[in-house]
C-alpha cells in the first residue's frame, strides 16, 4: 500500500509541477553535459600527457638508419655516441629522470597515434622500424629547464633532433585547460541553478500540499514517507537529465572526436575514445543521482519540518 | 497516561511563559476538559503532548515515555498513539469521506486489507455509514467533524486530543459530537478536550483542568466550567 501511495503522490506531484520539472530537466541536463564535457577534456589532457610522458619533456631523437648528414654523418647512432649522450644526461643537474626507447619501441608507439585514422594507418603500414629513431625522453626538475638541457645536448653527434614537447603541444594544453575551466565554471553555475529550482519546486509543492502534509505529520507518517515523493520527483528529473547528458557525451565523442578531431588532427595526439566516454558518463550519472537526492532531502527537512 | 512534571514553556523572548510550572497527571481512560480563556495556555498544553513543541523546563510523559527526550525519528510512533481533532476539521477537500479516513492509515503504512475493513467500521462507529463517497463540502459541519473523528480514531489510538471540537458547531450538533467522544472514551481511550463550551462542560461532569495565564488554577474531578461549591 505504501509503495502504491507513494507513487500516486509522485504522479500527482509531477502533474502539478510539469513546467517546473521540465525546466529542472533542461537546466540539469545542460549542467551535467558540461560537467561530462569537462571530464572528457580532462581525459584528453591526461591521455596526451601520458603519451608524451608529461607536459614538459624533452625528446632526444637519436640518429636512425635512414638519417644522414649533420650530426648523423655516421648513419645510425653508435654505442659510443649513445653512451656520450647518456653520460651528458647523467651529469646534468637539471635532469630529473630519463627513459630510453629503441627505434622498435618507437615504431610500436607510433602505431597508437597513426592507427587512429584511415590515412594514418596506410602511412603506418608503409613505414618500418628503420624509419624511426631511438629516443631519450628527458624529464627536467623544473619545466623551464627544458631549453637549458636542450642547449647542452645540441650539436652532439648521434642526436638527430631535439623536440621540446611543450613547444609542440603547449597550445593544445592551453586550449584544453581553458575549455575545461570554462565548462566546469558554467556547470557549477548551472548546478546551483538546479538546486535553486529544486528548492523552488519543493517550496511551492509544500505550500500546495500543506494540508496533506500537516495531516500526515499529525497522524504519525514517518519522515521518509513525507519526503520520498519530493525526493523521487526531483531524482526522476535529474536522472532524466543525466541520461540526456550521457547521450550528448556519446554524441560529442562520436561526432566531435571520432569523426571530427581524429580526422582533422589524427597525428597530433592520442584522442579519447569510448572507454573515456563510459567513464565520464558514469560519473555524470552518479552526479545526477546525487544532485537529485541530496537537495530535496535537506530542503524538505527545512520546508516541511519533518 | 499523560504526566506533566513542573512544565514551563516560554515562546521566544516573551516575559510571561505560556505554561508555568504545570504538574498534571491524567490516567488511562480518563475524560478531561481543559478550560480557560484564549491565551491561557490550552493549545500549548496540547502541543506539548503531541510533541509539536518542547517544554522550556520540566518533563512531559505520554504512555510512560518521557517525550521531550524522544529521538525525533520516534516522534511519528508517538503520534500514531494519539488521535487529534480540531475546530476546523482539517479534511482534505479533494478526497471523499472514506478516502479522508483511509489517507490517515495509508500514510502510516497500514495494509490495504486492513484499511478496507477499518474504514467502514470506523465510519459506522461515528454514524456516517452510507456517506462514504460524499465529498466534505457535501456534508454539514457536524458530519465533517464526525469524519475528522473517524480519521482520528481509525488507528485505535490510546489518547484522543480534541482542540475545541464543537467550536464551529451549533449546540444540538455539539451534543451529538460529545456523545460520540463519550462513546470513544468508554472504549478505554483517554480523551483530552480543550473547550470554551460552558454548557457541555457543565452537562458532562467530567474532570476539569482550568488554566489562566499559563497556571493551573483548578483541577477538579466531576467539575463544571465555572467554580461550583
């Protein structure tokens, strides 16, 4: 009986507040979609960082079999040259750590990047490990010291090229950071609006139902029995908003990343995929449930005196 | 059943307390009139029993429990043992007579089968058999108060609190309601009724507790509204 009664109350509440509930759905949907978007941007930044071993790294590309001229007059880097480079890194007090990857490993890693697009895949299939350089990935103590380390290594034989990752990806990181910040700030404002809308709905409903609620309290209805229709009403709205937000995240990944960014800038970085969307979507849904449950629990206590 | 131990209740910063050092004990099955002028503390007295308010000092016991120390989640349990009726009936206008009574049972989680048997029984008890499907607006004042009474006693409470139940009714109708309250009292329910109705109090000859400015100035068994020697 209780359950039927609670759902009858829920139905009455939804009919009474249909426009308020719709506005709650829309506001919460936009807010949650932005939170999800912020999470995706964060995932993207992390994926990029992971691929390049951090934001401020120096890639020391050693001469490969196909290199020639300049510091690579001897063709592929020799063992002595490599030891000299390693010794220079060991001695440099600005170097925090470094890792070494062979040309073979670099070839494997490039596959991750290239295989994101059809064109990249074709190019990758034509390539072979010999086209790749062995690489030292150098992480400095201070991000500003990359140039200093670079200057020290410049001109050493056996080094084909020195790449400051920040030069290449700095703009991308800045863009991602700005995007994430903007999304989260707007989402926070909208989340506050959602809470205010829930609060407004509860106040109006509590006023419209003050007689029923008064009788319920008087005859000894438990607090949860009085609160539950309010909580369910708001949760229904936010969960619906959450589902719409998850849908929009899926659209962002499919249309924005898979068909957009990946095609246009396929070899810039490793782009996020469905597993990241599932992660962001799960967090977004969890937030939807929390946003739907907590404010009414607190506010009904305030407005209904239960 | 109900015991007030040195109970004082002040609201906000007002100088004079609404109730002042009240000591009262009401036994199970008693019928008690609470009389006194407006503002004498009658409503506060009833609110304290329902734990709608907390005493400033002193202790209130209902059914053996010190209710001012009751955890708030246990308050609904207390209120299920107390039926309440008011001067203004407080019926839900969009529900029928039967639905109004059933509502009180639904919201405390009574099974549907129980509600189906209890509602007609209770309406029969208050003399409203055959009017289950009427809306409150289709009933007279006396009948509406009977619905309110049916709602209050449907859960078989140990205590019935009536706050001026005849305040809106004509004398003849009031007698009918009083007979009903007397009948409910005879089933063992403790009845506590606040009233201004001199005629009823004088006629019923029940225990009278009189309040004036928050003090109990008289507690008389088989009393009348005013002093009688």
